[in-house]
C-alpha cells in the first residue's frame, strides 16, 4: 500500500521519538497491536464517529491502551491522531513504521507467492537468494495462490520477479499471436 505524505510525516516523528528512547521495536509492536484491534472490532467506528464527544473517545482510547499495556509514547501518539482526526491514516503509519524499522535494522520485507506451500528447505533457498540480491536480512511472507499453476512470484523492494507458469504461458500466447 502506498502511504500518503501525512502518514509518512507522522511515522517519521514517532520513529524518531521511539529511537531517542531506545524503544523502536516495542513501539512498532504496540502500534501494530493497536491497529489489529482497531481494524478487527467496532473500535474503529467508535473512535472515528464524530457523534461521540472527543473526551469520550479519548477515554475509550485510554481504556484500550491500558488493556493492551501500551507505553506512554504510543498512547500520546494515538491520542494525537485521535485529536487531529488522523486515525484514518493508521494503515499507512503502521506500514511505514515497519519499513523504517526494517531499514534501521538492515532488513527488508519480501513476499513469495506460490501455487502450494513451500517446503522449509525451499523457503531458505529463496530467502538466501533474496538476501544476496538485496544485501539485507529478508523477512519472508509466504502466500499460496492456487490459480498460479506453478513457479513463483516474488516481490522485493518494490520489484516483482515473476517466474510463474501462468505468466510464462501468457508470454508464449503473445509470441504465438505475433507470429514468432
């Protein structure tokens, strides 16, 4: 997902504050934890509903934060988003924060799509190959897509490497149609 400049600005500020306190990883986990609850429950509708007074919404946010045992930095950040009606940018903030944290730690996210679940040996081979391409530690997300037929599609640092049978067949069809 592409984040807006506003989400990036808020994320950079949060990341800088977390880094100053030496709690980059913890804050990232906390924001992700809050986001998971925020999107999977009625919390999103309550916190973004202007029919409820801001003070009531802040109280609800504080109760959720207490239940999740969030740090004061994370609570202040989420309160700021609530006050400024910026909770709608939380998806971009979570994604951008993860990317900033990975960058600071020398890691990169990659997604591998295959027709069936990959064997652990194959996963390690793919991870090693992607590590050699990127020069960074690779955090690999596996996705199974039954429509793929075979082969792999890999997304790494905004680039897509497509070695799927489906794509190879489509290319072959195009070459036949052109008369090659």
